[in-house]
């Protein structure tokens, strides 16, 4: 699913376009290549979940250790 968000203007006066992309399988570099194929540059991607594991309210650059149960779930 692809949702184009309203355009905004950055502090330098450049128009910035944003979108929300929901994929069920794929990798970040594949998403970047898809956008580059139509002349767009991806500057930021954020993963919200991996399978049934959700990452919660992590902020940009923030991280947490996975529990033993979470690691086991991802290895299945």
C-alpha cells in the first residue's frame, strides 16, 4: 500500500514529498531502487514491524535489545 502525504517545504525552501509505504515482503534497498526507477530519492525509511514483532514507539536512532523470545520468533 502506498499513501502519498501532503507536500511540505523544508527550511531551505525546497518542496519535500513524503509517502507511507506498507510492504509485506521486501528489503529497504529494494524499496529505494523502486523509487529511484521513477526518478525519486529515498532519504528516510523506518521499519515498524518485522513479522509479528512490532518495534513499539522507538524514536529515530533509538534501539533496544530483543528478548530471547523475540529472537526465537524471528528465527522460525
